C-alpha cells in the first residue's frame, strides 16, 4: 500500500498519533492537520486520498469543514471520525456524501483501517471509470458515423455538445 496517503484531521494529538501509528503499520503514508484552515490548504495543494475528519476543530465545528472539503474536491472520500456523533449528524453526513461515519470507541481503530482500505478501493474504481469513460468518448465519436442526412447530422451535433 506504500504511497497511499491518508489525511488525519483532528486537534487531539493523542488521537492523531494513535491513528497514525495504526494506519502506518499497514503501509499508509500519513499527513495530519489540526485545523480546518490547514486541512483546506493541504487539499488545495492536490492531496488525493481519504480524509479522516473529526467534527470538532478550533476553527470549524460540526459538518462545516466536511461541506467545504466536498465543495473544493467532491472526489475525496471523507470518513467522519468523532467522539460526539449523533444519529442525526451521521444521517446528514452520509446523505451529503460522507464515505463513512465512525465514533471513537474501543473498536474504532480497526474500523478506521477497514473504512480507509475501502475508501482506497473506491478511489481506484473511480479513477478507472473516469479513464475508461474518457477513452470511450474519444474512441467513439459521432463524427465516425457516416450519414448523408442533414437531420441526422444535426442530431449528432446536438448530442456531441450535450456530452
């Protein structure tokens, strides 16, 4: 798994060290941030990988940072990891696109690993899908279809601009 980066966003150094130690033992490269501002800077710099996001930071509280991350890069899988989770917040986060929602309890480290591994699998599938879609769209264009009918040519032109 070497080279697969995970961003841990939490303002509690002990939790960051615990998750960092656990995930790095599986070969993940770890980056961390303890504020929303630092998190957004890392993402703006081109970070690609799962984001393990605590909901209570000094400069962001609740799902505000989650929504800002999604606004800036909606392809990043965001895994909410919180000690203060409620069913309502979990439902809202998942509905709004969170990859997973975990509470910091006795078994959260193993669930963090499984969620992180699954997030990388989703990222890989999404990347392959985008690449294949791009290849197909460049390979099968309407200009390769022979037609002498003006109405059909207009339909091909409309479809090309719609895609």
